[in-house]
């Protein structure tokens, strides 16, 4: 396809390559044409793509295996290019460049003239020269066509190996794992991601990757690939060991795609790459190179952000500007197979005089390291594994040369009662890079406000900040809010477009106005029909205040999927069943019932970290009958699906343990039974330890209780999970009555004042005055609220109902639990396979294979 050329006088720019960087270059020219359309100075753009499709998002390629389609990965469409007068040709690899005539020839024989030629040919996967590497099912991971080949090979394989343990290798391993293969990673170096992280970070990263079921083999040099004994192939290593596999995925790095430069006498580096200057010009007149094919200052930039900067530089230079490329920061923050990893600057402390601070928490799987200069004033680098919440702050310190706080280690240590030293938006210089993908500085954002931008949305539209990887969104909002406040603009905290109120304000409106339905709330204080933000938030508030059955007709349409079906929906459309086991204490008879239910309904069974038993794989139509059995046996709903109290974990305490000083089990059961009906802005977890040995891990919970010789110590606002936080000591040596009183007040104050979906840890950190202020409110009654808080909590306690008991006793509610509203048929797409003597959801490849068999039965173990 091609757009009609309007004028022979137009400057003709031919772009060879339509990857992410090539497309970004085209977007710069499209914007130019839009700006000069009235002046007749538009340029003609011609894009030559060697692939059969236009640009797509290579950064998120692995999502193809979790269901994302090629269309969803696309960065542009033929219609968009046509609308913007961009001529484009697919399957149009360039085979000739005539620098004198200024023409290029495609593989189809078409000759195209250019005034400026831009090479955006990218890179190609490096395949080590191993004998046997060219056999079937030995593949690379680079294009959508590669993904299709991998998917096809995975359907006839059980074991897959990725050669390469770097960033791309781990992404490829994730692709194999998502395809349902037993996955291995083979790496020549002593550790994973050796370029980005140090030895300590690499050690933790390996343990996390292996915990996800991927086997890692380091310091392995593959000598040859031969026929296997139990699998298709055998990889033979230099140390005499071997590894059998059905398919091999090479992801051992990239090489610049510089073949055209080599062939047509354009200067290249000693180790490859098309040499460019600060304007991305090559040695050939009117020919530019950008992205991974370009070699600047003897360096190839393998990240998309530097490529985008090169694209802007080349476009600006062609159009007469003076923007230059002076290198790029190679810091990166990413999530590999669910594991957060961040790397900044001199991560290996190679600079002379560099000093390191390291924080490692093995039980929580955290590794944080900062590298500072000899004066301890400047940040040189950082490594973060397991938690990258500090990345944005550390990056700004490093990029902008901001002086470090007096104790630099405080930047990576867990927040204490005074919190971590902050680096607010006002502390950043105007040159600070806010969005590295699109090279947007704080100064650019201020200039955009000067030119009429009025909101974060406006800034995103005119600067494209946060439209790349999205990792800068929180920092962008902070800068925008700060700048708007300086200009006298009120920074609204409206929950959504339908309510001009924050969650806290809505809570007070509901309580003071005795509002009991969403329709009434909308009629009195909102407008429109509501949305997926305000409806669940209102549902939570109504439940916290009035504690009515959430599946009542007035409330059911507000709930999200999990609350609607009183169970957590899993990836295959089935649901989990998690009955409450207060304090982790359970009788043998109840254990037997759970086993019988699991066996009768063929459910996957697992012990949780919260001392409960999960039953996975129930169809929605099976939920009422399963819960009827459990309730008749004395169980209650565990609220695992809800933003509410989940569990109260306990050790055996003084009843059994020789170190215990109080009855931690009894206390845990009492607390769980008291707060089990409380709905909150986010989930809540408790733990009670019978002594300071802390076997219940109470200091990582929202509410933690630790026994002492004189009573109980109360800890508040900790959490594990993605962003762990150590709980703060709130009060010591409390008797049980005072302990409960304080917890009542703390939780209800949290329910009243927290933002939507805000954990207690974040709530406390954002609470003006922090822990001391909370103590004043709860212990000293500084706001005169404690009586009201206790009264509200007692209302919740007194009105508790087991939601599943209410649901199964109501025929109207039971009717909701069916797969199809107009049929009693079950979902034929739910297919399980056997693994370790239990079921698991079939992968897409397994599902298609089994469903093709005539004797397959829906939801049966195959």
C-alpha cells in the first residue's frame, strides 16, 4: 500500500526499517507535517519494512504468550499511515543503496529516490557458533514471526532451554514458561543479568527465578547439540555435563544489523555498528542511522529510550534544528517473570573510590545496593532486586547530581517511624529527566504548562511523557501536581469524574447522610451513571458503614468479579474456595471435610501462607453446592476475595511452645472472629506471636501482636507482598481489652480516612504527622473521635454475617452462580491436566490438543 504523493517538489525521506525506533522517527515527521501543513512545507515520508507488518511493541513481546495478539502489540496501523500521507511498503527489504544517484532498491526490484535516507534496521539475535544450532526447533526470540515459530514448537515439546541469562534471555524464558514448557536457562557467565546487577543481586534474582519453576544453569559453555535420549536434543557442555531438551531458544544478546553499511561502503565500527556523529549522521552524505544499528562513540545502545532520542535528533537535524545526541542513561527498571529488577549507573562500583551500601532481606527476598562516591555526597549507581519502589528517587539523585542525605543508607533501608528522606518534585532541577522514553524533562513540563496545559492529561498529550513504558507515571503526577499548586490551581483528589469528592469525603457523606445505596449517593452527590472506579469504592464504603449483604439487589451491580461470585477468579475462569480457619486452628474432622470436598470436586489443594487451605478449580456453578457442604460442616467464608480482613496468623504460643509467654492462638482466634466482617479500602492481615521469637511474622502485617511477659506489644501498618514494609511499634505491654480497643480505633480510622485501594502501610506514610499523629488520635483522643470509632466498629461486629451462608439460603442469589445466564451448560473451555498428582489449568497448546480428541470431557483431568 502507499499514500498518493502530492508534490514532486517535496523533500523525500526514506526510512529503512519500521521497528519501534523507526516508527518513532516517522512520528516526528508526521508531527512536523501537521505543523506546516498550511505552509506547503510538508515532506514526503516513505517507510520500507522488511517484515510483513508495520511497527509493533518488541518490549512486551512475551505478552503474546499470555494472550496478547499481534494487533494488540501493534504501534501503528496502515490506516494511520495512510491518513498521515506516509507511504509504506511491507516485505520490502533493501538490497541496494546507490549513494551517487540517491536511490534504494527493494527486494522486489522497486527503485525509490531519496533526499535523506535513514537506516533504522535495528539488530539481529546473536546465535553462538555451536555445532547443531541450525536444527529444527532451534529458534530465536526477536519478531512476531519468531513467536509464532516458538508457539508451534512448544506444541510438540515438553522441555525448553533458553541460551542466555541476560535481560532478553529471561524474557524468552518467561515466554517458554507461559507456553507451558518445563523451562531451563543456560548462561555462560557466573550469574544472571551480569551487565545490570552485581553478584549479590544476581544471586537473589536466580533464587527468585528458580522459585518460579525455571531451572538456571550458570557457567555453562555449550560445545554441541546432538540427538537426545529422552528428549529431542542433548546439549553437551564443556564441563562434561549435558542437558536434554525438546527445543532451544537462543537469546544470547544482539548484534547491530549493519549489513547494508558493510555492503555499500558506509563506515562501521571494529566490532560492528554503523558509525554516527552527534547528529546521527553516517560517513555517507545525507544518510543517517538510528537505534540499535547505530554506533555512537564506540557504543551500541540496546534500549528503546536512547533509540527514541536518536530518532528525535535525526529528525530535528534533517529539519534544520541543532538538537544533538550526547549519549544516554542506560539505567533500567523492569519486571522479569514477576520479579522487580532495577539497575542504575555504576552498579558494579567500578569507579575509583566508590563506596557501597547494601541492604539484604533474605526472608522477604529483597536486595538493595547503592554506590556512592568517595565523599558520600553523590550517587553513582544502584541495584534493586525484589522491590524497585525506590528506583525513581535514586535515579533522580544519580542523573541530576543531587547531594545525598546525611545517611545515604536511609534511601534503601526500610522506613522507620520518621519515614525515608523524601525527594519531592520541588527538589528536582529543571533539567531532571522525568520520562526517559521520550526524553521529557521537568523543564519541558513547566514549559507545557506555560503554553496552556492544565492537567496531567494535557502534559501526556503534548509531551508524550508516560506514554512509553509508563514507569514514570507517579513521578510525572507529582511534578504536575506541584507545578499546578504553585500556579494557584487546586489539585483535585476526586475519586472519578462522577463524584467531585475523595474517598474520605464520600465516606462521611454516606455516614452522615445515612445513605445506604449507590443510586442514592449518585443522586444526592454525583452525576452520570458511575464507573468501574466509583462503584466498587462506594460498595466498600457502604459495606464498611452499614455492613449489609453485598449481593442484595441494591449492591450486587457495584461489586467486582471476585465479590460478585464470593471467590477469587483464576486465570482459566475457575474460582478458588478458601474457608476461614481462625488463627490457623482446625480440627481433624474439618480437615477431613476439606479433603473430601477436594476429592469429590477434583480441586487443586494447597496450604496458604496465612495458615488456611486453598481449593482451586471450581466452576462457578459448583460454588453454591461446595459451600453448602462446608457451611454444614461448620466453616465460614474466608473473605479471600474481598478487601477486608483476610487472616490472623499465629504460632502455637504458651499452650505448646516452651518459649511462649502468652496464648497466641486464643488471642488470634478472638481477633479474627471480631474483625472478620470488616470491609476496608484494601485487604488487612493480622498475626499474633506468642513470644519475641516472632514465629508468626507479626511485624510484617497490617496489625501485628507480639506477646510479652506483661501483656502484648502492638505493631501497625506493616505489609509483605510487592512493596514490603516493617510494621511500627505502636504500644507496649497492653492487656487484651486495651489491645482490642486500640485495634478498633486504628482500623476504623483507617477505614474512614484512607484513599481507595490504599494499604495501611501507604496510608500511614501519607498521614500527616505519621505514627505520632496516629498515636495522638488513638491513645490521646486528640480529635475526640475514639467513642465514634469504637461505636462504628461494634456495629460492624454485631452485624456480621457469613456471606456464603446468606447466599446459599437465598434462591435469588443462587441463580447468579451459573456459567451462562440462559443455559445450564458448563464452560467447555475449562480443561485441566495432571501435574504432581493434582490438577492444573491446561496451557493453550494443551487445551487445543485435548479438545480435538473425541473423548475429551470438559473439566476432567486428562
